[in-house]
C-alpha cells in the first residue's frame, strides 16, 4: 500500500464498468483525483459524476488528462483505443484493473469470491453481513447492492470482500485468506479456448489461498480433487454429503425460511427475503464465512433477513402482492447470461410461482457465447412457458456469420418462442394491456442493454393495474 501514498491522480479508461467504478470510488474516497472515459453514458456513470468524478464519452486525446500518474483500464477496452494508445506511446504507467486491485489488497485480510455465476450475489451478501453485523469490511463488488445503492464501501477494518473475476484470469492476481468457488462451468471460451482451461484457472485460484486460509467450494464441482488450499470445506443447497447444507426449507410469499447444518454447528430458522433457491445456497456459503470470522449467530440471522439483494440479480421489479390486494403481474429482472444461470433463474422462479404462466424476455450476450452454448440456452429457456428472444448484444465483438438469436430458437422444443427487437416487445405489451390480455409473470434476462426495457415495462404494467 506504500506505493499508493504517492499516487495523486488516476485516470480510468472504461470507468463505467462495474469493477472499474468500484476502484474509482475507492480512490475518490481516499482523496485521489479521479477522472475517466467510457463509451456510453449510463445511470452508473451519471452517479459517478454526481460523486465528483469527471467523465467524458468520446475517444479524444485532447480530453484525456496529461498530468496523471496511473492509467487504469479494463480488458474490455479495445487495444486500438485512441487514448490508450496515446498513453502507451508516451510511457505512462498503465495498469489493468486486476493489477490495481492486487496492490490494494496485498496487505489486507481478503475474502475473495469466484465462480462463473453466483459470485456477485455471494460477495455482496458477505459484505452486507460484515457491514450489518458491525464487523466491518471494504467491499469491491461486481453489482450494485440494493441495501446501499453502491458497489463499493470502506471501513477502518483491514478486511476486504472482493468479487474475484475469472475473465482474463484477473482473479489470479489476488491473495485470499478465505476463497469461495461457486461454479466452474465453461464460459469466456473466447479467452480460455476450452472448458478444461477454465477449470485449470479455478484450480490455480484455489492454490492462491494463503497459509492458514480456507477454501469454500460448492459441492459437486468438477475436478474437486484437484482443488488446492490449506483447508477446504464444501457447501450445498440440500446435499447432506456436503460439509454445510440446509434442511427444512419453507416458502412463503416469495421468501424462504431454512436451517443451516454443519458437522460442528447449526443455525435454525434463517429467513431470506428474496427469491431463488440458488440464493438459499448463496446464503449458506455466506453464513459459513461469517461463522469462520466469529460473528454471532443472531447478528448473522438479522443480516440475512435484511439483505435486499443485488440490482439485476433476481430483482423484483414488481413483487407479488399481498393477499387481498389487487392482482398484478410479477416482474423479475436478472443479469443471467449463461445457460446455467438461466436454468437456476427460471426453475427457481417457477418454483415460487407454479400457478403463473412464465414469460422470459432474453437478450443473448456475445456472438461467441451464443454460438458456443446455443444448445444449453435452448434447453434452459425451454423451462419457461413462453420466450421472447431479442437480437444478440455484441458488446466487444464483431458479428459472426450465421450466428443470431434464431440459432437458439431453432433448437428449442417446448416453450413458445418469438423473435423480436426491443421496440416490438414494448408495442406487444402495450397492445396486450389495451386488450386486457396481459401477462401473469414476466422475467427479463441478459447482460447487455436489456435493462433499458425494465422501467418502460414496469410503467406499462403499473398503468394497467
């Protein structure tokens, strides 16, 4: 951390990214001059500006500050970005986000949460647990906590909760005292090439756990025997072969109650006020971390009950109404962009509302991911009653010949499927409400810009009801 004392001005290229914005907020909190560039204006970049961080949206060397000591960038920024090239050509200190996070955390007690899915909710739940209980932590999260409307907070406690990102092998720069692995499914094959290479990276991450540290790994991960750590425990939703699991799960009004069982301890009548069976499993490992840190049982239960989730992770845009109130559609928004995430999302949602017809609006993310996992997407989406597929969100990629949302639709066998763009979706929903056809239960899912549909859809439903 000593080297950070001499750094006064930092410029972020891609500051609107969720991980980058957390770092920007960290440095702003610690009195550094922070500014940045991003490709598009978003609610998050607007919020950063209100917090005193200047941002521009044009690749313009004239707007890029010259008197900065560090340039921080994300791998999602193209290599030929004009500003990045300028800084390279003029020998500025240029660092990846993961390098900076490694520097910040090299002298702290670190809880690092990894996994191809689930890591955002788990890291946010752990950070909330530590904050709400009074234990304290610094949090670097990959999503916006609903409780605090932020992806970063600071504390005098020299403990960091970090979402450990596997993209570009970034998480291998970290040094966990407690590590979590939620999943090791194939993803980012444009980076890794093969599923085995993805697994190799997680195994290498497990080997980064410090002496005396602990690895908490989901029960049933492939190549479990290859995972490395001084100490290891497994967790599960309800598999009694795991070291930590749940019993006596109850459902009421979109919320859950359950008991957590370990060979050494138990925690009874835990209440989780958010949907998704996978979120009960996320709570299990979060509780295990809190127990490891010595947090009192009642404080743990209070924190779990008050956890309001992460924006765009099984987020109730319109929650189920109480008995006796006028009925309206249930509307959930989620970041799910991998077949396994979609499977968990749709199956959990239908488990909560089995009597309602489930419509999923899905926006595939990346041409390569759509091509590589078309079969898996089709199988998961077939769990819904009806699916509306939007065009693929390209993000950093150029189109691939023959790869469109239709390749998913063509493989689906059960659910009714329609191909539409965003404007057509809004027109369809407006027309339905005019005819009083309406929807019972709607899910929007994807990691692109599908979130821009959420507020317009919510307004359509609210006007009708």
